[in-house]
C-alpha cells in the first residue's frame, strides 16, 4: 500500500476512485491525491472530459479517466468479478474499447417545461433530463436528429409529461420510435411524415401506450448480421456498437473453429448464429417470438442450415440430453445471467462453451457453476462498448476437462 493515505490507487466497480486507506472519491483517477480539505490534486491519468455535459449527464461516468486507465478499468471489472467468486481464467485478454461517437442505439428522455422542450439522457440515479447539445458517444447519424426532434416533439408532449425517444442505426438509416406521445390528427400525421422524409429515416414508429405502430417505412428495415440482412423489429436488441459486436464475435469464433453443430442460446436476431453459421448447422433458441421469426426468415432466404426455436430458456432450459447433441454451445443471456440453463450445461458433455455477457457479476456466478461441472475457463475477452461508462461486456471460453 502507498505511504500516502490520500493517493487514489484504483477505480471501484461503480466508478469511484479508491484511496490507499479505502475511501471512495467520486470523479477521481489513479494518481490523483485527495487533500485534507476534500479537494483533489490531479495526477497524470486525470483527463479533461471531452463533453460539456459531463458529469451531470448520466450517459457517461468516467470521462475524467485517460484511455489507459479506462481500458484498465474495463479489464479490472472482469477480473474483480471473477475473483469475488473464486474463479480463475487461463488468460484475461487485453480489453477492447469502442471509439467515441460510435454508439448505434440509444434511449433518450424528453419532457416539456412551459415552452421549452428538453431532450437527452437522464442524470445518473435521477429523472432530471440533461438537455443535450453535444454528445461524444452517440453515432453522428443519431445525434443529428436531437435538435430537429425538439421541434417535432413540441406539440406531441404535454407539459411536464415524459416521453421516450428510442433510436437505432440500421441498414437503411435511423430507426426511430417515439413513446408516450400524442400523435392523433391529420396535422400531426403530416408533420411526422414530413419529418421522416426530410431526415431520410429508415422507419418512424409511434407508441401511444399500446405498442409501436409504424407510421413511415419506405422499405423494410433490416440489420446485417454475419453478412445476412435480417428484418429488424422495432426496438429489437442490437449490440451497442458495430466494432463491439465484431470484438465479441471474434472472441468466440476462434473457439468454434473446426467444430460441427452449434447451439446459440438466447440468440436474439442471430448476431452469433449468422456470424458463426456459414457452412455448419446452427440451432438458435430465443423467447421473443418476433426475433425468432425474423431470424428464421433470414435463414430460409439464405438457405442456411439454421433452426430457430421459440423457447423460453428460463422456464424450459435445454436438458443435458439435448445439449449433448451439439459440438459447441454459445450462450448470450440478459444481465441477470442464466442460472437455470447454465446448471444444465454443467451437467452436459458439450466440449466447448462460449459465454457472452453484459454483466461481469452474473457471468462470474455462472462461470463458477460451469467450473464445478468440470469446465475450465480458458480465456476472457473484456469489451467496453459503452465507452466512459461502468457498463462492461465480455466473452468467456470454457472447455470440458472432466471431473
């Protein structure tokens, strides 16, 4: 331990700096020093935040870290979670961090106070909207809509009534969904159509509380995954950045080299099933019916050897007998992990398991179950798709070693 009790040594999981004597200090970087009066003397790794909204905006928590320390934080989040569960990885690979201004999906909040329309991310742990005038994480195609949307939403949002703006970048442009807005009447319908045409949207949908309804879609919206265009349901899950998706696919592709039939569990639209499925049979399981139908159509159109199964893996996980038919299993569950399915995998004889996770904590818990079932964690690839945030993703490769 350093002889200086006020020296910031590391960044904790939630983003605070930690001093040599264990105090947590917000907005500090390793090498900073906490003074007796509570102020900070900045060290060599304290960066000037590139966005004027930082730290009020909740879209980023770590813009005050330089690139070296932020990448180290991404890796440390994974290592810390594994250590907490007593799990050892054969190798923790160097973290891959997405560049600025590459996030291709976002959910913003909008509210009107008098005549002023505010649109942006909320402050962290708050409903306060930070009215966005710049953004260092959003793809330029998404940010370009922020100012025009303020004018569009004015007559559609009641005073002090919150609305949501969900944007995704798809093959044809921006897929935009406006939620909790009023859009009745010919005048507003024409206004929406003009907006969609002017900004060349891929699709414009309105959700007034009964689910999204498409108002404008000149051609079917698609997202290309593994070289295959897939129909994109409104608000469907998409990896946050294209290069983050590529990093995760690359991390699992090596483990799948030379294997035969693959099972892709929680397959979504087929990010991995399509990227890994050329020339081999793939079984994909997913609980969301619209995603399964879109993947099935894409597989049929391209004559892939792909079976897309509508199956809730929390209520009905694949059994060991079903799993043993496959040469490798890929699992990409929600943030909570997949305890029920992992317990079944641990009882199976599947030689290779690739686990893609958006939560190092639930991954480490599930990894412990797999190891207890005779698997070894060969490698882990940390990925920071949500640059400057505490949200870390990863891909872990397990191999069966026997009891």
